[in-house]
């Protein structure tokens, strides 16, 4: 279990402002050693977002001083995350990789089945 030390939203993030960044830090203890981490995701921290999204909802659900479950890397205890699984961007990347792989296989092994606008 970890304890939240900071939970707020910076509404003027980014190089030119106008973006939102989650200011979320927490501390946790493993085998007598205290670790500090930030962000919801492992090693990614929080990148500025154009829209508020769920940032304010997240800070309201997890205020400073509250406790939160943390998932840590057993080999590197400094790496931790408050959420596990794929985020939506990962699913988009997986879909793109599958699509391009399918097209490449079809073009390489079955070129006669690919229709083209320029062939007659």
C-alpha cells in the first residue's frame, strides 16, 4: 500500500501552456526501504494533455494523504504503477501493427489478390 503525497492538476502545463498535467506523487515502503514515485503509469510519469479528461476526477478520487494500491516491478523496486494493463494508446498501436502486418503479408505472398486503381 502506498500513501499519496501530492494530487493536483497543473492547468498551465506544456511549453506554451494551455495543457493539463497530473501532479501525482506517492511513497511506498518495501523491505524497509521507502520509495517515491510519480504519475499513474510505470516510468512514463504524466505527459501534458490538451483536454482535462479524467485528471480532475482522478485527483478527487485520490486526494493527498489517502492510500492507494501500487504495483511494483519485483526486479526494480523503484518502478511502480498505480494502474496495470494497456492504456488506450497501446491498443491503437497494437491495432496498427496488426493491420500493417496483414497488408505486408498479403502484398508479399498474395499480390494477385490485391486490387489497384491503376491496373486494368
